[in-house]
């Protein structure tokens, strides 16, 4: 190429670069991946939703978009979140997901918070062929429905209650009292718990249900104190576990093991209860000490959302997003192909290896956690433990 030709080529290249920089000559962008979901930013489910799920959705989108987007079979596409405040209202939840799938025709849906909401939405997603990978639903009934497009990353009532009962037996507990919320979550967990207690020879001295939104449990707790059990089991949601812990302390109800369920692993439980949180047991799965992946997730969550993840379902929410991401990278956004891939694949996640037997995830066992010196330690089963259980619970 002679000097004149080189000069003309350079001028042409510079001219093309200038044209591409102009608005009318912008390079076509890949379309966004539109992701629809509801979460409870208000109402009684907001505490759980805004601790466990929506912060993870926001973190996931931010991380992916900062890296250029979600890899859809070799092409990076930005995530566009379409989030709705469902106000903890079931009608709003169902109506919103119907709209996402029929009118908006989003590429993906992410699940709502809680057992009841997922029970309502899972059949809708299945009808429209949208996979739902749920991190906050405990329902054997929902698992038994065998909906092809529904998967759950959270341990279900049987493994969670079995872990609790095995831990109680290992600490020679002979008697318990049980309080449970009168909803699907409470009923399914108490249904799993009672025969397991009986099989270990553990006697239930008192059992009481209570309604959602209860403001006072002192009368119930006084009756349980009079029964003098070795352990108290609360199948609770936030904020009920704050209420039951605080009122138990007020009346001097101090069994050697004190267990409350959902929300015990929330950092706000530690902050609200102060020293009263020390030694309380509850539902959990992980903490930052478990692995390098867990520590990296914890640090990223704090850096982006400015708050700690909880030590149970937050990591299951992140694992669900990892499963979706790995699936899209492998098979794209064809929902039938995604469903088939999720059903047959073992995934590497923040919680380790995960795989599904039908609807239910079977790689992560049921666990029990306990607040110790500001961290929610895994104390059961021994193979997953990050610390030994402290028994009896210190109340003062």
C-alpha cells in the first residue's frame, strides 16, 4: 500500500469512527433480558422480603450489568428488572405474575417471598411455562404437586425438622413445648415435627397455634413456662420470633434450648434482641466462615446493599440466581430447554453442589443454627457445623 492509500484508509477509518459516535449511527445494542418479580416492600412480609430476597435480586443485576450483562449463549445482554411491591397481598401477587407472563411477556420471572405466595404463584408459572426457582418456600404439599416448572432451593419441612429433632436428641432433650403460626408454613412444619419427636421419645407437653400479626403471646408462654420443658420450639415468622423471644425473657421462661424458625438467622434479630439473641437456635444454612464462595458472597452483599444477608435463605436466593444464570449461559432463554436443564443438572453454588429430585433440591441437608458471639453458627449436623452448640442457652 503506498503513502496516499494509507492516508486515505486512515481518513476513512477516522470518519467511520466519528459517524459511529453520532447518535444516528450508534451500534445496535443487544436487547435487555426482562425479569419480572414481586417482593413485599410493605405489609407483614416486608421484613423477610427485604432481608432475604429483593437485595439479592438487585445485587445479581448490578453484578451482571457491571460485567456487560447476562451471557445468553455467547452474547452479553443487560438485565432489566421489573419489580413490583406486592404489599404482602396475595391477590396483587398473583395478578402481577399473570401480567408479567401474558401482557409483559418477560423473559424470566423470579419468585415472591414466602411459602403462601409461592403456593399461589407456582401453578400460574407452570401454566404459562415459566420456570420458578424458589428460595423461600417450605411446603411439602407444593413439592407433592410435582409442577414441572417449579423448583425449590430451600430445605423443606422434613429435612429441617429432622435436623432439629436429631439435635434435640443429641442433647438429651426429653420434653418440649411448641408454638406455631396458623398458616401453611406452620401447619406443614408441625405436621412433620410431631411424628419425628415421637420417634425419638420426646414428649410434647404443650402445643399452641397463633394467628399472623399477633401482638401478644405472653399468656401462651406463661402456660409453657409452667410446663417446664427442656426445650421450646417456635415455628415462627418474623416479627413473631422477636415477640416470642422478648416475652419469654420478660416472664423468665428459660428452657435450656430455645428455637425459633424463620427470621432467627436475620442480622436484625441479633440487633433487636441484643444479648438475648445469644444461644438462640433457629433455621439456618450457612455463614461467611463456611467457604471462600460464602465469604465472597457475604462481602459483595454488604458492599452493594449496605447490609448483611441473613444466614439462611439469603444464600438459597443467591444459589437460585446462580442456577438461573448457569442455565441461561448453557441453553439460552428457551424456557422448556431451561426447565429440562435445571431438572437434570448438578450446579455449583454458594452453598455447594445442588441438584433436584423432581421439584425438591436434595444436595443441601437440613440444618440448625445458633447465635454465638455475634455470628449465626451452624451447629447441626456435625458434618456441616461451624461450631458446637452451646447448651443451655444463656438468658442473662
